[in-house]
C-alpha cells in the first residue's frame, strides 16, 4: 500500500511544476484583473463611459485567460491532495500560499465588482427617474399648449406671462 502511494505520489509530483507555473500565471492574471478593477472603479465614479468600456473589454480578455488556466488546473487540483504530502514542505507551502492568494484576490475582485454594479444600478435608476420627469414635463407643457389653443383667455394669460 505504501509502495502504491509512493508511486502515485511520484507521478503526481511530476505534475506539480506544471501546476506551479499555472498557479503563477493565474495569480498574475488575478492581480491584473484587480488592477483593472481599480481603474474601473475610478471610471465608474466619474461616469467616463468610453474608457470604462475599454477597461471592461480588457477585463473580459483576462477573464477568458483565467477560464483557460482554470481548465488546465482542474485535473491537477484533483490530484493535489494526493501529491502534496510527497512534496518538500517549502514547495507544498508555496503552492498553498498561491492558492490562498488567488482566493483572496478573487474575493476582493468580486466584492469590488459588486460595489461597481450597485453604483451603476443606482445611477441607472436616477437617470430613469430624471427621464421620466422630463417626459412628464413635456406632456404637461403639451397639454397646456393644447388648452391655450382652445381657451382664448388662457392663451392671453400665457402671452402676458412671457
């Protein structure tokens, strides 16, 4: 049994360098995503749409790369529990730190994106309310204008006020 575990761990151990490389790439992509998220927050705050769309396109590209890395990591992560015990403590610790850092960075990115989505939703609601008020004002003006054409006394008062 120990011999089987040693053989499995040896085979799994060979996959670890590839996993470490992928985790490094994933960490870099998460940091880049977080950096672009900060730019996104700034642009959302000042309502600068054109550069915001460029940042969103960059973030979408990074997200696509992260999905690809995630696909490559999936089979390696399934083997991690078996392989980690056979690794030197410093390697195991380094990989676990990268995994923790990735989770932490991703949590920050998700939280920041939720804040941005909330800000944009509030702005959308305010804009919708303002547009509704403009539309209601136009209807009222049109109704008054129609009434003034029908009622000569009201028409005369409107001209006096102007």
